[in-house]
C-alpha cells in the first residue's frame, strides 16, 4: 500500500497516460534494511471519473482567469 497523500498523484498519472497500473517507488534512506519501497497500484474507476469531470472544469476556469489578465494559455511557447 502507499500513503494516501500519494494516491491522487499516482491515479492522475494513470489518467494522463491511459495506463491500467502504475509502479510506485519510494526511497527513504532511514530505512536501512529495505531502503526502497515499491508497489504496483491498480487504476481506480472512482478517481478516473473524478478526473474526467474535474479536469475540464479546471481548464475552463483557468482559461477564464487567464483571459481576465489578457493572457491565453500556450502563448508563452510562440
């Protein structure tokens, strides 16, 4: 298992890449015997549904906020 603090990050990585599982590794030098902890995390349909709903909403709000200050996302790469 992994800490709940990392779960959303791991699930989002799967959402972005379209993967069904993610190899999560965590290193802690204080853990002399194990050192690195790794686990395979399976994709969670609940997280995927939340991302499907929330990411487009976030992008829309971000675009509106940027428009208010006269900026369009992507212009920085032109």
